[in-house]
C-alpha cells in the first residue's frame, strides 16, 4: 500500500510542518545567514577604524547589555501583543540599526560611540525578538510531532549559522565588513517580511492584564512555581557564563600559545557547530521519555572542552571533544523545548522564555570580565579546570531536583489547530489548548 507521505511532491513540507512553522524556519535561516556573518563583520569594522581588543569588546558588550536590560520587558510585551507583530517590529529595528552601521562603515565615518549605540539597538531588537519567536514556535507545532519539529528547526538554524559565518568571513576578505553589515540589514528585512505573514488566529486572545510589571511578575511566578524550570535556568546561568569565558577568552589564547594559531581553534569551533547539527538529526528520531533527565545528563560533556584546553589536548583530540559537546548540547536543547511546550501555558510562553534567556546571558559579561583576573590569580590551566568543575557541579546539583529526573513526556499534551484548518463545530478547540 502506498503511504500518504509518498504522494508529497519533492518541495512540499511534511504534514507536521504547518504554514507558520515553514515561515518561522525560513525566516530563521535567512536571519542567521546574515547575522552570523555580521558578528564577525562588526569586529573587523571596529578594527578598521584603528580599534583594538578593548574597543571590539566595548561594541560587543553594548549589545549584550541592551539584551540583558530589555529581555524581561520583551517577554511581557510578546505575551501581551500578537507575537508576530513584535517579531516584525524587532526585525525592523535590527534592519535599521545594521543599515546605519553599514552606511557609517562604508562611508569611513564610523566612530566608536556610534558603533556602540547601533550595536545596543541591535541587542534591544534581539531582546524583544527572542521571547516572541520562541513563543511563536512553541505554539506552532503539535505535541505528537514537537520533538521532530523542534529538532529540525534547530538543525536549520545551526546549519545557517555555520554557513553564515563561513560566507561572512569570505565576504569580509573580498569586499569588506561594511557590505556584510548591509547584507545583514537586507536579511532582517526579508525575514521580517516573511514573519509578517504568520497567522495567529489559532492562538487564544490574551485576557486584559494589570500592566507590564504585573505581566512580568506573573512570568516570574510561573518560573518560580516549577522547581525543574528555575533549577535549570539557574544551572545554565553558570554553564553558559563559564563556557563563554573558557571558549571566548581562554580558547584563542591556548590556540595561540599551544596549538599553532587561530586556524586549529577555528576547526574546533566548526566541529562544535557540526556536532549541533548531528545532535538535531539524532533528536528528530529519538524521543526520550524522561526528557529533562536525558537532556541534563547531556550537559556534563560541556565540561570537556574546558578540560581539553587545560591539558591541552592536541588539535585532533580537541576537535573530537568539541564535536561530542555539540551533539550533547543539542540533545539538551531539544529536550528543553519539549518540556516547555508540554508544561507551560501558551499565554505565558514568551514570558517564561524571557526568564530563560535572561538566565543564560546575564552572567556572561561578568564571567568574561573576570577571566583575565582569574588567569592572573590562579593560572590559565587552573582557571580552565575551574570552569570544567563548575559545569559538573551545577549539573549534578540540578539532578537532585525530583522533577528534573522524573518529568515524563506525555503522548500529546497540547493540540495545535493549524491556521489553515478549523476544529469540528461545537468542540471549542479553535485555539491552542492544554489538555488534561
């Protein structure tokens, strides 16, 4: 017998990929292709104006600071207004800021303060976009196929990030950073246009709330009431920070002093990116029943890159370690999205996501700022072993939370009625619902 899927044309998406999911994935691919090249271009734009490591760090820090300051507000706004409108507005802000950045660089008139302000505007756009986008994605797939949908989406994002960094690096060498920033602005414009066509008719209208502060407080109550949720957010506030310090500060220094320069470190980072794609492919087929337990166990390998740099391993060993850690973190990432999709009410998706994002980025500036003093005080190798130990300790602690060990995937916890379909008359399921 011929299966229904065999009748699909070669360009038709699978049945679980509805219209919103396709638009979200296409927009993410386009935006990531542009933004990952632009991150490299921004650094080289600063260098071309005569700046050094300090100036590059200030421009990057301006973006991160704005992201941290506005994330919680962004989450509250995205749960109050239609999420696709928040996404489009955030993309428009990012497009304008990158276009202005490109114009200054191409005109040879960029000053440090201007680049910092424009970078901060880009971070502000990201702060409003990220919670809205994650909430939109979570509300756009069904429980039965959530794992596959999230895994494919993340695989597409990671693939675009790898490609964008490679293409961006080549373009910077060929035509300069200003044009790469201009391409990123165009990518934001195209991605925003796609997201304008998202359909939110299947999402239950928000009830009137008490105000922005009240909405933020409700989001915090949602996080605080679930030990597995705040436990893992706290865990990753440490994990992301120490990994950023190890790989963003110590990694290039180890590569310079022990591995022969930037090229081996670039290969190791590329191996991590490949690992994330492989991890996403794995999660398209594997649905762990105790999803948070499987995901949390896969955080332990994130301690390995710091340990490998502390030894240090030769390039071949470091590449293997980075590949494995990339696979592992992607298993966690998909499992985490599955848990949020199953357990969090739809009308609070974006606020919970904003606290998640806030926990992940808030300590990064502090960790990277302390990396230098820690190296002076304890030595680079000891500091790296400390990074590795912190990952192991906080991950072991979060496994003490019973819900992290025991939260179980249910067969289908949320029904999403695709925007192109209508629920049977009289059943009252014309919006995303939590069942049971």
